[in-house]
DNA sequence: GCTCGCAGATTGTGTAACAATCAATGGATG
DNA sequence: CATCCATTGATTGTTACACAATCTGCGAGC
C-alpha cells in the first residue's frame, strides 16, 4: 500500500499551509523540518520541490523555501481564471435554476454566516466555509467537469484567502456574500465577476497601502 | 546568477516533454537521466518531483516517473477550464472587435495552415502553431490578466495536443480552425466552446475505440 | 554613518550504502 | 499445457556524511 515518506510529508505540509497554520511567507527550513519529522534532508527537499511545482511554496536558490506569497499578478491571474469558471457555472445555473439546486448555496451561505458570527477569530473555519460556498455555487451548475476544473484551483484560492485575512473582517465577509447570493439569479455572471474582482482589488489595494 | 542544476534540468525536461520528443507515457529512469546529464540521482529526483507537482510527469511509488498520460477526467477538466477562459476572452473580443485586433488571429491561423501543408509530419511545429493560434485569440481580448491565466494552462494544453496527435490529421486541423476563426465573430463564445469540446470528445472517443 | 570583508548558517550536490518494492523469469505442480 | 509461486535482478525510496556554493548579518576600519 506503501505511501512514501515524501508523499505523506508533502500532504502534511499542504494541509498545514492550506489551514493557515503556516502563513504565506513563512520560511520552511530543511534542518528544522528534518528534525521535526525525523526524515533525511533529501526527503524534505523532494517534498518541498513537489510543493514548489504545485505553487504552494516558492523556492529561492540558496535561500530556501517559504510558503508562497501571491504577488499582484498571481492574484489577478488566479481571480481571472476563477471568474471565468465560476461565471460559466452561474450561466449554466441560471439556465436550469430549479429551487433544489439553490438549496445547497443557501445552506453554505448560512454556514459561512454562522462561522463569522460564532467565531470571528477562527479564520481557518471561516475560510473553509468561504471556500465551501464558492464550491457550492460551482456544484450547483450540475456539471462534474466544471466541479473538477474548479477543484484544481482550490488550493491556490485558499492561499489567496489566507492573505485576504487581514483585509476582510467577518462582518464585511457576511455582507459581500449575502449580496452575492442575492444577486446571483438576478444579475447572473456579472454578480460573481464583480464579487471576485472586488476581493482581488481589496487585497491589492491594502497591500499597496502598507507600501 | 546561479541557476541551480535542479532548475535547469527541470526546464530541459519540460522543454523535451512539451516539444513531444518525450511522448506521454515515456518512462523517465533515474539512472538513465543521471548518466545522460551527469548529475547525481538526488538531483534528478528533485527535478522529477517538481515536474510531478506541475503535473507534467506522474510518479508511481517504486515504479518511477513517466511523462503524464492525461486520462479522460483530466482532459475534460482541462478543456472545461480552457473553455471558460477562452469563452470569456471571445466575449470581451466581440465587445471591442476592431479589425486590428483580429489581424493577429488571422496571421496565427495562416501560420497554422502553412505548418499543416508544408510539413504535415512535423507535429511539433503544428502543435506550436496550434497553441499560438489559441494564444492569439486570448491575446486579442486585450486583457493581460486573461493572457496570464491562459499561460498557466498552456503547458498542460500542449500535453493534451501531444496525445491528440494520433487522432487529428493535418487536414482536419485546418478545417476545424478555419471554421472556428470564421465563426468567432458570428457565434461568439459558443464557437469556441464547441471547438474545444469536439477536440476533447475526439480524443476520448478514439481512446475508447482502441479500448 | 558607511563600506568591506569575514564567519556562521543554509542550501546545493555528490557518493555510497542499504531497504523496500516491483517485474520478470523460471521451475514445481495440477 | 496452463497456473501458481518463489527467487532474482532491476528500480526506486531513504539515509548519512561530506563538501562546495551562496547568502546574511555583524563587526572592523575608514
């Protein structure tokens, strides 16, 4: 059955990164990981290389690996991809749009609201709920292919959310998503395009502000 | 200035894979690469792990790395992403649609036709031209963010083309793209959605045929 | 205060060795 | 003759050690 050490390590680190425990920018030192997990340095390096290929960590020669900090271009490219894909999902959704398919979206939005109100400081929970809502929207389109395609962007999207933490408080999070869900049927794809573009703009503007 | 050995190796292998010199399914043996490039096995392994993260090679425990063979689900997810993105590009394109922006598309299509007629056996050249045409369509939308997002899918798209080789001959390639370019302005995004879906279906059907 | 250079820390790469697993070969058996 | 199983050879997975290459921060000297 043999899951190799490199694979398990990569998957553990991936989880720690996506949960926000390892924040974007955090350095990942080989010796530290080596003694923490009791694995040889080469094993660590292989796992880091793999995560590098997945864009979850960035590797600078002779300076080491750190959790990826998405730069402005990364953010815009990622959001454009999501925008195109989620927009397509919404278009399909509005073509079928029976009430049962929308139930999942409202449930997910309620869950997000509850997370924001119950535990506004537990960002990991909020981010999971946030990702789940967007996932639900894509799912509601009823195309397994779109769901697959969206899943491929999910890891990086969560990385984006981890950076958005300091920009968007829980209240604003609720407000924006209530509006999104309310507008979905009326304004269609434009609603989600705007929603995603606003998020990207907010992060980029906030970063420009602390110059 | 120090480009590390792992990086150069990864980039050399990437090029060889995307040029089609290393066909999908080809095994990549560590010892062989080690003596071919005169590098230690660990260096090879690190590069392979990175390419694994980029999805260009698939690594099976204790059985080694091979150039990724996209399965049906991979193909559908990739095409759905491209479809959403290129569809978005076409929508933008038709909103501006001045003649100069279209010139690039026609040039690229002419180049593709020339490649198919001049050297129908030089698949690498045809694939470059093919990728360039789709790239030109996305470029014509005039949004650098969409271009960025599309670039991220390009490597895997070329991998898809490498597998499409045995399914689509040069003649059919010309026909489908002449139709696509002709329909772009009239039918808009639907034209490109159909174009991409047909390509995916053809590959999947052909594979089902040799069971 | 600034620059230079040195020293320590960290990463990059290689070699050697061995364990773990796979794959194919070949017999033993029905 | 076909089938199953075991052995063997090839390949990958992992480690330890060594050393080179490079970065980084700190202090000496100006």
